C-alpha cells in the first residue's frame, strides 16, 4: 500500500490505537449536482495503491469499459511486493471465527474466485490449496462449527478429531474442511497475475508507476492530470495524511499485524495444510516455509519479536504442535491495515465518492482489513459500477447499505 506525504492541514499523528482515523471528508462528501458520465477511451484514471483493493478496481474498470480507457496505478512498490496485501495469509472463505456466514460472504467468495481464476491464467501457482481447515478447540466451537456444516453443506463438512489430525495435523475437538471455492492463495503471486491480466485486457496500455515516498510531493498537483482518481492505498492514505482534517471523522482505525514465516526442518514431515482457529497456519509457495499469523496490534509501539512469538504460539500451538516444537523462525513480516468501525453488518469496507481535497473526481476503496481477500472482488465490482456511471448512487441499486460510513 502506497505511503503518502502529509497535507499541511494535518497536525495529528495517526497511530494504531487511535479511536478513529481523521481524514478529509467534506461535510457534503462531494457535490450532489455532478452529472453522470460514461467513461470513454479518452478517460484517464489513476488508482493510488496496487494491493488487493487497487488491482480489483483496476481490472474491473478495464473489463467494464472493454479496455477502452487509460489506466495508471501509482504505488511505491512493484505488483505483489509492497503493503499489507503482499504479506497476507491468503485464506479465502466466507465465515466468521464462530462459523457464521459474514455479510455478503457468498457474493464475496464468488467474485474473488472469478478474479483468482483470471489471475491464475498468468500466474498458475497462485492457488496453493483448494481447501482449508477450521478446527474446534472447545465444546462451544464444536456446536458452532457443526451448525455451519449443517447450514452450508456445499462449503463445509464436519470431521472428527482423528480425521482432522490425520489430514492437517491439528489436535482438536474436530472441525471443518472448507471447500466449494474456499482456497489458500499465495497473495503476492495472485496480485502479479491480476496485474498481468490488466495489461492483457488493456492491450498493454495500463501503466504501473513507481512513486518514491517524498514528503515534498504536492499530491493535488501530482494527480491533476487525471480525470478520475481512486484512493485504494489502505493504511498509506492515513499514515501520511493524503486527506485534510477539515470535516468529518472517518470511521476507521489503524491495526498492525505481524506474522512469522517458520522454516520446517528437512526431517519433519509437516502436513502443510491451512488451519485456522482465531490465528492461522498456512502453506507458502516455498515448500519448507509455513506462515503463522497474525497479531492484532492497536498500540503505537510494535510488539517485540519475542512478544510476537509468545502470542502466536499461545494462540496456535494446538494447530501444529510439532511445527512450534521443531520449527525455526525465518523472519517476521509486518503490515498495517485500515479497519473500519463495527456497524450493523460488522466491519465493512469503505467505498464511495471522496471529497475534492486532492481531486475533483476522487473515489475511495479502503477498510478491507483482514477480510481483504473475501471482499476485494465484490466491493471493487460495486464501486466500479459507480465510477463508470459517474454516479455514486449506481452501486446502491445492488446494495443500499454501502454508504453506511456517511450516515453518521
């Protein structure tokens, strides 16, 4: 996710733990008198941030306009190499920790699976597994997950403790095997594949510009040459104050997540499956590396390496005891997420028209947090409906609650 220089209007540091991230949302959230317009081949759109949100928006804009528009992604890193998206666990499924179907979970699964299929044409190795395991570590978990299996048999099947341990190595009370479109994704490879798909559908006209982080950049001037701007940089928009603090408080906060890449000894035959129960263990593209994550940190001071190790071991030891006993930490990865305030349907992404602080026709796609993989496809789809129409209300025809963050 791209980092941005601060606007001169800001005087407040935004850190994990802030009750809200204050950003520039004009009280009217953009003019109501803008006339709808359809994007044509002369329209030049900039997408700031090339992670899950940015690339979803990019591909679906190109798809809906048949590639007949100019599109530029601006980021500080190459595709799949920067921001929280590139170090995500890659577990695609539509369920909450208690086994409940999240809001728009089925739509999200279908939409994300479609984009993954497209990216897989260019990066065949981006899908690591076509299943994952959600295990029960208490009697209450058993009740919750058995209910999930009964309610959604097309996605979830209940397995007893012995079967779970045989298949994925976890010591548990039993659990679910999630299939039917649930997958384990190597997110970095997926993002590279989706960018290659953008290049393909645009006849290689889509551009990726590497922008160095520089506090001296005037971003209003930098983006003035584009007709439309989509702000999809996640935490970067707030860490470096791309938006002014002149109006409404923004219903989100910054959360730091740290994970451990664990090296599996050559002599140890690890099941190498994705297992989750609050925390998770996931395979990586390198066969002898396992990802264990993730912390959920609100404090300004980052947890130390020892604190990260202790917390993740305490919360995930039963998922793979031998891995913790014999594995060796290769490195600790870290990333920031924008987590929206909890609302009627839980923590939902923030999409819609932004204000005219940076650009007269600016849009937002942020706040995906830990559900970036399940939500990036469907919310990118909904937002691009409105961008193509030039009318924020266009996406409300499919979901009337998308602008929840403006109704405060």
